[in-house]
């Protein structure tokens, strides 16, 4: 029934609020549980509140800049991990906090670009997000000065070493493309640790395959994770960054590269980075959606109710896509809330 279908969607979206059926509607008073993201930014029609979208991106950039101080503090306390591993731990913490607090699209511009279900509503928000590095630049220059930016900030924002670009000058070798299996077995070495530069095409290809692997895994596994989605998202991201097949180390979010471009004036590699992350985000999103649709179709066919389900197109659309955001009945649920920052309570109300 429609009531049971709405209840299933409510459960998938990661909330304990139950939509009762029949007489149960009058007697049931359920308390809503914690829902993600914790901070709900407006994802509807353009309004003055869109100005708030500058804050998550700026906060994420500033948080990333604090990583070197975390590494130095950890080493001063005698932590036995190396600097790269400590930086990886800081990246894990950053992903965990921001994905759970504001949702993926609030602090990752390519993720917001990929949210085609929002149509033109997302355009003002994207433009506001792109102003975040200029806000930080204004704060840094006003309170600390240009020289402080050159001495303290730019050294911690390492560029992608691309062969034939200014960032790749001085590199004596070029990274090698390695498959997942051969790199793990040790039969192929990328040369990333030796400081080799990447061919321009490899920047896109390497990021696409590793970013796709991360996002696709999360979107498929999220229905079984509940409120643990931010934890597992950060953990899977860290694990993929450690894969020996990565030539880049998985960018995932281009905020640091955008900030570096604004502060240094070097925009040469930024289009490659943005293209890589955006393509990977689009591919993983639509691949996971189609996978869940195929699984749903297979389930209906095995259950022998395919024709009945297809005959009720309106109800099927309501339970598998919703009226906004293409909610997948079996699966995107909380991952759409956390990875893409879906405005879950509003969406669930519309589905009802």
C-alpha cells in the first residue's frame, strides 16, 4: 500500500519516524531520531539564505590548513606514525566531520554540480561556494599580510605535479599507470613516491577510477550502515588513498587546489582537477542509481509481481524515485543525505 511504501522510504532515509497505516495513525506518536546531515542548509529555490553556502567550503578549507599543525603536535607527543600517515588521519577526521555535519554537496563543489535533480536551484549555491577561497584570502591579507600567506599557507597546499605544466617543472620521471591487482601484488610501481609528474590525461583517468570506486561503494553499501555512513565514508576514502595504484592519492575534493589557485594565481592545473573529480562524481552517482534500479527489477521479476508493479506507474515512481531527488527505495537513502547533502526531512514530507 501507499502507507507501507512511504514507511519504507522513511526507513531508508535514516530516520526512526514511522508512517503508520490504518487505525495506527491516530495512536502512534513516534519521536524522530537523529538525522544526517546535522545542519540542514536550504536546497530549495534561490533565497538570501544561499549566502550561507560559503561557510562550509570556507570552513573545510581552513580545517585542511590546520593539518600541518596537527601533524607537528602529534609528532611532538611521540606518535610513531609517519607524517603522510598522520596527514591521512587528519583527512579522515575532516571527511567524517563535514560529511556528517553539512552533507557532501555543502562542502564539495563537484558533488553539488552533480545534483541535477535540483535543476537551476543549485546554481546560485555553487557560485556562492566558489567565493569561499576569496573570503579566506581577504581574511588572511587583512589580519596577517601577503608575506604570511607565502610563508605559511602556500607551502602546505601542494600542487598536482603535471608534466608540461609549471607544477611539474623539476620532475625527472613520469608516473606509470598501474592496475589495481598488479599494484597490490607489487608487480607494478607508479613512481608516485619518487615525486614523478603525471601526464595530463592520467590526472583525469586516475582520479576518475579511484573516486568512482569510493563513491560507488558508499552509495551501494549505505543502506546497511545507518548513521555510520560518515564513519565508513571517511574510512573507505582513507583506504583508497593508500592503494598503491593511485598516482594522485585520490583528490576527492578540489577545495585545497581551488584555494591554492586563488592564493598563488596559478590556475593551470585546476581545470584538470575539477574535471577529474566532477566526472568521477557523475559516473558513480548514475552507476549506483542504475544498479539499484536493476536490482529492484530483478527482485520484482523473481517475486512474480513485475507486471503488477509496472502497471502502477505512479506508485512505483513515488516509492523508488520520489517526487524530488530520485530516491532509490532500496539504497541511496542515507548516502544521498550524507554524500550529496540531500534535504531529507523536506523530501520525505513531499513523498508522503
